[in-house]
């Protein structure tokens, strides 16, 4: 399964966003979200996932965790989908398969908010101690975000992505975040949440 990741500029640790948009509402992914998710996919990915693949992922209860970020409507309820992310669980480890944000909403902390929620969910799963992901080697903004959450590069996958510069394939940087179940990581997530002004 290909891993999809789009750029998400991070909020520097210890700083709150000035004049930030209201925090998105994060909810579990449901079938009703898929049309909007696929619209985002078509805007940000050379090879978006099919509806059938998403439906299959949503059936894998206990093996997949997916969340969507939504605008808040005037009543404070979830509105339109502006991003989503998720991970699969394999042999006691989590593999982040997707993190994507609508182009019009990138740079507003939506990706960071999704990553925070995915890490919080991962910490609730007994025995899950690490998360991994792939990211394009050219995607420095996303790499900065992942480092903020504690990821470190451990290797690369040659020609992993289609649609690189000039239409060529692009290498993926493999990153891991270990000890996500530790108190130290919990404190790190608390600091990240505080810097974004969310609980």
C-alpha cells in the first residue's frame, strides 16, 4: 500500500499561532466523508486511492485508525472535510498510511492537528510502541512536522513515489517514532497541543 503524505508546515514548539483559524474538529472517518476525501485526494495526489480501497480500509476494525478534520459550522458541529489521516496496525507497530490537507487549508496547522490526534489514538492501543511513515525526500515542510512529533529518519526507499519533479519517480524517506507509549512522549504531545492552543 502506498503511503500518501502532503506538506504540513509545523507550528514551532512553544509558540502559539498568531491570528490562527479556529481549530478543526477531528472525528472518526465514516463512509459519509469519502466523497469529500476523494476530492482532496484528486487535488494533492498523482494516484489517489479508489473508493473501493477506502471502503475496504473502513471495514478493518481494530487494524486501522482514520480521522478527518472538519470545519466547524456556526453551531460548532463538524462541517466540510478539510483533511484526513490514518494508520494501520501491523505486528504491534503503526504505519501512517495517509495524511492529507485540502490545498486551500494547508499551512494552517490542520496537518499538525491530525498528527496529534493520530498519536493520541495510537497511545490508547495496548502494546503499540512505535509509528512509522514515508515522506518524499523533497517534502521538507512535512519532514519538519514529523520531527516535531519525534520522528527520525532511518533510511530511504528508492523511486517509491510517482509524480516527482519533472514527472520522475522520487525517493521516500523512512521515518520512525519510537516509545510513543512513554510518559516522555505524552509530555511532548502535551507541549505540541499547548502550542496549537488545543486540549
